[in-house]
C-alpha cells in the first residue's frame, strides 16, 4: 500500500504545475470532477487506516490520550476534524459496508457518507439489517442528486421508502435515536485565537440548551434605552456574568488541588505603577486596565522571579505540591507538559521528576505538570522527563519509538 500511495502522490504532483488556464472548458470541468472523485477515494483509504490505528491502540501506546489527539499531532489537523475522522471510520467499519464501498468508488463524498452512515445506524436499530441495507442503497442513489444538507432532510423519511409497514413506530424510535445521537455528539470547544481571544463552539443536547437559555436569557435584556450592545454582545456579557456568579458561590469543585479561580500573572511594580499587561493561567493576555480592575477584588500573591521569568522562591512546602509552589509551577509550565497535550493547568497533577518515595524533594526543580492520563503514562512507560538547561521540561521517548531518543517538548503552552 505504501508503494501504491507513493505512486499516487507522484501522479498528483505531476498535475500540480499543469496550468489550468490552458484547459478547454470541458476538460476543466472534467478535471475538477476527477480531482473531487479522487479526493473521496483517498478519504476511504485514509479512514480505513485511521480505523486500524485506532483498533491497534497505536495512539495510546505512543503516549497520546486518544486516537484523535494523536491524529491532531501526526496530521496537524484541528481537534474537531480529528474526532470526526475517528467517528466516521468506526461507523463505516461497524455497519455500513455499502457506504464504505461507495466512498471508495468516489460515488459519494465524505460529508454524504457521514449522513448515510448516521441514517443507516438509525434504521438498523429500528427495522433490522435488511431495511438498513435498503436504506443505504436508496441514500447512495439519492447522493448522486443531493448535497449533504438536503440528503439529511430526506433521510428523515427514509423508512417510508424501505419499511412503510413500520414507519410510524420507527419514527418514534428515530426520535429516541436522535436523542441518543445528540447525547453522543454533545460537546463544547474552546479554541484560542491568535490574538488571545477564545472562539466558543459546540453542540448542546435539548436539556442543556434549555438550561442555558433559562440561565442566560434574563441576563441578555438591554440595560436601558441607551444600551448599544448587539444581541451577540449581550449574550457574551451574560455568559461572563454567569461565570462570575458561579465562581462566587464557592461550591465549584477544585481543580488540581486549588479552588476554582482565575489566576493572573503580572509584575507587582508594573501593577502599582499602572503599567504592563497580565497573563491568565490559561495563557490568554489581559490589558493593564483589566488587570487593575480585577486586582481591586483579588488576593495579591507575590512570587519572586528572575530576569528570565523563572520562579525562584514561592515559599516552602512539604510532600504535596500545593499553594504557592503549585502556582509557581502553573506559571512555568502553563499546562500539561507532555508533548502534544493541550490540557490546561486546572486539569493537571504535579508530578515529582525524582519520586518522593525515592528521596526526591518537593520544589520547583523537581516538579512538572501532567494531566491525569500522562501522569499515569509516565509512571507506567519508558518515557523519562527532565528539566533542560533553560529550566523547562523536556521528555525523552523510549528507544522503540525513537531510536535516537531526541528530547521532545510541549509547544501548546508557549507564550511567544
């Protein structure tokens, strides 16, 4: 397969520099159709490979917390795209061989394959294998005429075509299946933008959507006739108010042994002189005005830093890495330090590089932040962690993974 794919790459490379302007109109359209068809067929191959990687446990064996995380690092794709690859690969492998074959032939697109696979799964649960196979055939035929959005709308009535005798009963079952799918697909994604803002996206199930609306709607009303905020801006501000209210209750669970809170790092002298910005423990930057406003209602926890920003003294602690020492660790590591992990400090444990039980000390030079998965992994694998010359953690992979054992670092939490 590797040799065949290499030949395919060569063939595609030969087309890259061919001037499209030299093609006749009919050849231009034919080339576009052929490129699209080839893209779908390659997608079928890619999904089969993803399914095998997932089935073998390759990702977890190499230290990743999931196949999706491993794909993000390996293929350099966004996390939602990685999750969709894993999900669709599993669906096509589990119960939609006809859909897989249509994709491999280039007869349907990846987006259409997802719609059909979802529908086939629902029909199979409601009416059995035979009806599911019929549904797949009908939808594959319809895919030649309709794009994914229309295809999904049509798929809601597929049982009237393949199993009319049970269509009414199955419609109720389909509602249940849709609720289960909503529960499966529920997620909220926080994506850091290049300017420090967060993009909030997600999909809420019906119950959670109702809860959010009930909580946020009273806070979204205009504050008065002179309120110039857009509806979107009012919803943004209402969400911020909800978070402030939740933090003030003091009832939120702790994160990494610390109470739920926001932590801002700045220089004390620049704070008092009304200069400079601050940095949240999530890595986002705040303006000087915002830092000063938040400091009015905050505890000031001094931490000594040297000229390179390294924490030198945060007080003495014993075995547990808590309080000032943990805050210093958060300032330095900014999240899980294992290569490729983007989990924030609130999800992390403090790990002794030289184990406490083996005589290791509890200080900043013998500690790193690790999320729960990678904390377990580092204790039960051949990976080793150490502090490099600049005082930041680096990880040495086992020889079976990298014969040269070149040290690796996490780049997700860098500030520059």
